[in-house]
C-alpha cells in the first residue's frame, strides 16, 4: 500500500495560524454544527488559552495514544495527563465529580457511550470529519463517536504453551493445560467483549451470554481460569499463558515484548468486533481542549496514530495506510467470523448484569 502523502483539507484546517487566531478572536464552535476551517481555528485558539487536557482511560500504551498526546503538545502547546481506568469507572467518575470535574475527556467501550449519555455526563462536539464516520459508530448529536475498532483475539505465550496446544478457536480452550486470562469482567469493555465473543462462538447472542459464561465456568472448574490481569507487565513476566485481548492491544504487546515469543490469532469459530468512543465531560474544566483532542483524533493524522497502535481507524475507508503499518496487522482472512454488535439494547442489558453473573456463574467454581 502507498503511504499517506496528503492530509485532507479538513485536517489541514487544524494547523493553527497565530494570525488567523488573532482575527477570529472569540469565535466559538456550535456543538450542533460540523465546524468549517474557521470554526476549527477558533477552537484551536480557545483550547490554547486553556492550555491542557486531562483524560481518563487513554494511557500512552493503549492504541498509541502517546503519539496523539505528543502531537497535541507540539502542535498546540496542550499539556496532558491521563488516569487509566475502565469504561465503567470513567462514567462513574464523571457522574460522581459533577461540577468538580478533574477529567475532560475519556475513551469508553461502545456500550458505554449511550450509558454515559443516559447518565447526563457528556457534551456534544461533531468534528470536521463527521460525515466520514459511519452512522452506526456515532451518536446522532455528537455526544460520543468511535475513534477506532478492535476485535477480540487470543494472545499466546509460545514459551509456555506448546505448539500442539495453542488455541485457534474458543472450542480449543476447553482442551488445553494452559491457564487463560480474561481480565476485569463486568468492569472493562475488553473483558466484557471477550465474554460476548465466547457467546457468539457457542450459539449465544447479545441478550444471552450464558454460553459464553459457560466457557469460562468450565475453565474455572478445571482450575485453568487465571485471575492475573492480562497487562503487558504480567505478559512480560510470564504470568499469563493465554490472554483474551483486543487485537490492537495483543499485537502491540507482542511487538513491545518479543514478537517471536507470542502468537496472536482471531478465534476462528467467532469473535466480536467493537470499538471505543470518546466522551467529553459535561463539566470539563478544559472543554475546548477536549473538543480539539476529539477533532485531532478523528483527523487523518490522528487516525494514522491509532493505526500505528494496531487499532483499525473508524475512517479507514477514507485513508491509505503506509505499508509498514499495514504489515504489523493480522491478515484479513482471520476476521472472517468476527461480527459487530447488532442488538445494542440486548448487549447493554447483558453488560449491566455481567458483574453479578461473573460471580454467580463463573467465579463460584474457581478453585
């Protein structure tokens, strides 16, 4: 594939001109409108006046957020800090802090975008690339929108799992001697979607996760369900043998630790493709900086940053990835049986019940 050589005219509007900013003065962006270049320039000026953006759930190691934060600092002089936490914790934090908000923007799993809106903790902003974001991947009013998608994958430590036992499907999980780590089910979108993927592979659906929970209940009965978090640190220390992770995390961790010692595969029987959405805190202390962050995340340059972090950009159809980035990703044929959520109401209801079900149907069998 050819490298990206030109940035779209809409993205070019992000490059701040001190002269233009001075002319625009106090111009503001109406959240209900898709901003033109002049409105984006005004947003840049307002964001620079605020001077910083504080995020939650957007750490440097996840989907290459570090390059986006570095760009926002170098291009727009925005200082940044992040506190890593799960999607549920992000929404709860926005709600609990109210007017005393310490975070401006968060990145939450697909199911948590509508939940955040219902909780009344978001504010709208439509970026200039709004029309290139699929309708299914955004709130119609701009309260949330996906920046990238991910698919649940197996990450296998080849030093700890013999070649003849390495799983390629959910059906394989029940037959091995290795331990399986899934993470904080009921809290983290990655872990919740791993349960949904297992359900898809065993005849379940968004409104019925029982077949997926049974996969992990059986692992618990066998004493093979590991409660070690599938973090890069635990993987590097050899405390995780097989982990269920988003493909972009698994591929990133593989290359950071040792590409030769880990294998990443999409389960062949089924998996789920979902994504993560930015939410801007209704009470953000730096609202314009948060809006500029979203603007940049959805620009060509911001989308390319996500692709560098192994995430599939939501505007992928409008981009051409450089060959060196495309080479890091899994072949398309591995995704043949991966599918997105279709019953959103059913998935939202199931996700809300997962903390209790994980305890009563899975951890009760833990030895």
